[in-house]
């Protein structure tokens, strides 16, 4: 990893962390208030109904990943003309897809909502309001995808961070407006979320058109680019379908077997997972363009180093943030929500285990997508992931507990990780044995050793605020020490020490200069 690229990734990651800290704080606060204002029943209705709309996201998600890959790839090859053509084709495809999804959602989706979901008849009108607002919010997000992809491809994370913060502020405003609304709270909340989506789309479009030449839409058409994107999206559709079925499809199964109270618990678990995973996702957002560009420029050595280091560091970060919540889930949820829905504790714990495991596959997936050769990969790995839906149905049909669906997802995720390693061995000559030793064994050792002292402290104290505080402090110290002592290589420890020394010197000089100026 070159020093310049490493610095760029670090700066972009810090900007995205700043964005994420603010967004997470707002999300944690607003989630509790919205749960209290709407109530468990309406909160569960919102989650399951918006989940029906999200089912259509499997069409968009495959295309979004294709857009990101092809725009970033052309930037890596430094082809301005091809880049402009690629962006124009991507915009046309997204507008066309928005029309198709609208038709499907207003026919098949609306029929499914009104005939198959377990929602009380007196709340069906409100559920339909939520559905329509969620649909239009989704379509707006679909149209903004090419602009988001351009910002990430250009690695303009500062703009990405600022727009994200503005979006969080608007969502915070929703909470206060919701308190004073004289209408049905659930309907009003859905309308307000839609309004925020419209404002964010306008911000993304304005920034991109002012800063990137290729984002000034021209009526250009390139048949070759279209078919490449269509082929990539088509095969990627398998993997994305499996992911959406795993999330929203299983959520619908839980509704059919257990009702909206379990959906509320799953909604809480997914929010906690999203809040913690956001830090890792931000790191990956900063890292992914470098992986794709290194492949485009044929720098395989740099690409492999990014894959291995990215997998380890994303695991460290995710585990560092998750361990206190895993050990003290009950206390954290009670402090946050006051009223903890049934199954919420175990859902949160298993969702975090899934997210921690998923960090091991993040850079592997990015590398495979960068090659563009995804046909066989998606058939095998997408096929494995898609088994989650039928297996979950069978488990629930046999009377197993709701958490069995998450256990199945974790097992299939491990299988997908090993399948990805097999494919990358042939695609880019990734040293699988080195990955297993340098990444997998490394992170397992870090996880086991970091957990010992926090668990001892938890078992030795009575449940309460004092234990929660002590466990959090011990988790921070334990994971930091183990990651530094065992997780990092010798070169990485030297790098960390040099950066700490640099910051101390820099901060010391500023302090001395400030003191000198004040004495004058």
C-alpha cells in the first residue's frame, strides 16, 4: 500500500467516521422516540411494510453495484470520454428501472400487502400510506444512485459526509415535528421521511453537476457499455436477491408466523446492527474504490494487500464496537429503549455476530466484483445465500424459535466466505493459505482473547449502570491491547507509533505557539 493512497484512505475514512458518529447519535436518539411515539404495533407495521418495498430493492441493488464498479473502473483507467458515456447510460438505465419498479410495486407489491401480511384490519389504511411513501422514497433513492456512485468513485468523502449530516439533521427534525402532528402518527411519519428523501436527492444532484463534468447529463448512448452493465447486473442480481430475501424476506416470514411484535424486535436489532456496521461500511466505502482502481491499473500486488489488510481492520473495528453491546445487550437496550420488546436481546446479539462475520467477506466481494467476472461466483455464492429463505421457512414451520433464522444466516455466511476464497484464488491468485493464517486465525485469536476479561467482569458484578460502565471500559482496554499486541504486524505497530508521535509533536507545537501568542 503506497503512502499516498494509504493517507487518502485514512482521511476519507475519518471524514466518513465523523459523518457516521453524528448519524448514529441521531439514529439512536430518534429510534427510541419514534418507538415511543408510534408504539410497538405501529413501529412493527412500519418495519414490515417498508420491508415489502425493500424487496424491490433487489433489482436496484444489483444495478447500483454495477454503476459503482463501472464508474470507478473508468476513473482508474483515466478515460474521460468513456466515463461520460458510462454515466449517461447509467442514468438512463436507472430512470427506466424506476418506471418498471413503480409498475411492479403498484400491482404485485400492493396485492401482497393487502392480502398476505398479518396486520390488523383497522390499521390497513395507515399501512397503505406507509407503503406508498416508502415506494416513492425508494424511487427517489434509485434516481440518486448514479450521483452517489460518482461521489464515492471520485473519493470526495467530505461532500458525502456533509450531505449525510444534513440528512441526519432533517431526520432529527422529523422527531420534533412528529410530536406536534395532529394526524395519524404513522401516516405523518411516512410522509416526513419521503420529504427528507426528496431534499437529499436535490443536494446530491446539485453537488455532482457542479463538480464532475461527467455528471452533466448528455443524451449519449453506448450499446457496448449498456450490455456490459446489463450482464454484470443480471448475474449480480442473484447475490443481491439472496441478501434481500435474507433480510426482508425473513422479516416477512417472522410476521407470518409470529406477528408484528417480533417484527418490532427485529427492527430494533437491525437498527443496532446498522449503527455499528456503519463504521465498518464507511471504512469499506473509502477502501473499495482503491481495490477497483488497482485492478483496473493491473496492480495485483497492491490489490491483494488491500484485500488482506482491509479484512483484518474491518473485523477489528466491528469487534471493537460490538463487544460491549454483546456482553451487556440487556442493559444497553433497557437504557436506550426503556421498554425492550420480546426477542430483542437475542436478535441484537445474533445480528451483531452476523455483522462481525460479514466483515471477513467484504473485501473479497469487492475484489470479485472489480474483475467483472461474476457469473459462476454469483451462481454458487448467491445460491448458498438464497438457501436462507427456504431453510428459515422450514425452521419456523417446524416450530423452532425466531432466532433460528439468524443462526441459519450465520452458517451460510461462513460457507460463502470459503467459496469466495476459492474463486479469488483462480481470478487474482489470492494466496488462500496466507489469508487463512494472516486474516482468519488472526481475528479469531483477537476475538477470543479480547473477550475473556470483559466476561469475567460481567459475571462477577450485579447487573446495573455500574457494571455496564465497567464492562465498556474493560472492553475498550482489552480489545485495544490485544489488537495492538497480537492483531497488528510489526510494521503496522511501527506505523501506529510513528503516527502517534507525529500527532504529539504537531499538537505540542500548536500548544507552544498558542501559549507564546497569549504571552505577547
